[in-house]
C-alpha cells in the first residue's frame, strides 16, 4: 500500500549492566544507527527470525497466524571409541528408519540427530532420556564394538528446526520446504518460514524477487532489466566464505605453520576455526606476544582469540566468545574449566571490571547448564 512499517525495538533488561566503556570489548554504538531503544522504518519488512517468528509477530502485530511448527533434533557427543569411523557414517535407524550420522567432530564424535515435534519453550530445549537411549542403541547396533553407554557421553545439545506449521503430528510428515508468507493484515510484512543451509541461496533469490514484485511493476521491471544485463546477478557462488580467500588452502596452511611459531595443536585449531583469518589473529600476537599463551590446553586456543572475538567479530558475551567464536565451549568440558581464564584475558585487554567479569562467568555457566545438557 506504499506505507512504511514502523517497529520499535527494546533491548531486554539485564539489570545493572555497565556501560560499554566499563564493560570493554563491545563494538562502539554509532549515533543514529543503533540504540538500546530505537525505531526502524522501512517500506517492507522481511521477518527472518527463524523459530522465534511466531513470538516476534505476536509481540508486535495482533491476530498473527502461527507459522512455525518445528521439530527438535538432538545430538550426543562422545570421545573416540572402539570401531569409530574415520569419516562420517550415514545410518538408517532400525527403530524408525530415520537417517542419522556418526561424524568425527572437534576430536570427538557427533552422533545424531533425532526428529520429534516440539511446541515447548525455545529457550528450554534439551535432550530427553528416550532420545539418548535411541542414539546409543542405534550406534551400538551398527558398531557392536562401541559398547557406548551414558557414561561415555561428554555432553549433548538440542535445537529446533524452523519448519512450516502444518498441524501434522508425525515429524516425518512435516515438509522441509521453505516459504515466504505474507501477513494477512499487513501487506508489506513477510516472514521466511523454513529453509536449510543447503538451500539458502535459492531462498534469498526468491525473497529478493518477491520484494521487487511487491514494490510495484516499475521497480520489478527495473530489477529484471538489471538482472538480464548481469548487473544484479547474485555473486555468492563466486565470493569465498570468510576465511576461505585463497586458491590453495593447503599451501597457506603449510606457510602458516612454518612461520607461526606455535604448537601443531594450536596451528590446527586456528586454521580450522578461522581459515585465512588466522593471520589476523596473529597480528594481535605480533603487537602483544603474551597473547600467544594457550589458555585451553585441550584445543590449543590462545589468549589472542578472546581479544579478536570482541574487537573484530562482534562478540558481546563470554558465551559468544567461547561457544560461537573460539569454539572452546565445544570441548570435552564445555569450556567450564577455562571460563575464568577467558574472563581474566578480557579484564586485562578489554577493560572489563571484576564485577562485569564475574557476571559474565556466572551467565556462561548458567547458559551451559540451560542449553547444553548432558
């Protein structure tokens, strides 16, 4: 209808959170771009909130239909075991003929996943006893020498697939297709429902085409004309992913290992985690040699990675840093044995106060307890 949608966003209350300066390490807030409470205006809004789509719409727009009908998938992580495969193993479960995988992963083995309808709290998703029994039983059936039991499980994790809501009670019957659904009462609000990593490019292209159709015939014609001329073609098939900007990664790895002055374990960790961006991490070490110190012996992770996560990768919390940047939170102890060491690095190089560091340590431990059981 040509009108702009206006949304107001408010940050959740974290109590007496310190300022950016007191906390240290956070990206600078730019005036006019972001604030704790701000308003965004756009002629069209694409809602890509994943499994939180329904909650987001209910909190912002009245009479919103249910769009997501997700299923839960859970994994168990175990140390190497007798008969463990050298590469990923695809298996069909005898119990329900569903596929699952046994995959070498971070020096351990990732076994999963399950597929169960889920309608509960998305912030309280965790594996159930029946799922553990299922994965252990099916793995031991395929590899009898494994003899895996609950005592071999290092930890577990679960997630919810953002599948379209269909009312189907059988998880296998829920479509894995993706859709871009218009809101019934707002003509310029669309929600992306479903979708996979393997289909993200086609989903993005469909969404862009939809936007131009809805913006009107003139803009759609201009969009199609530019596409036909090649000036508006997607380049994601040619642009390397972050950390992959080299024609010969093996040669890059050899050179990095030879001039890095680091242990084989640390070099392997840096290359697997950052790719070619490992050299950016090492620039911090060149300025502060003490940042080459290893703070997690299991993975070989060095102090510079904590600083890099907050200064260059937009980490906001220790959970961001350990779980979603350095990957230390995915080691055998879930990062719990090194969380204090990581906080001390943040205090020394990012200006965190002792109070803030302790809050982040407590928050991390709670996050692990809530989200990664086992």
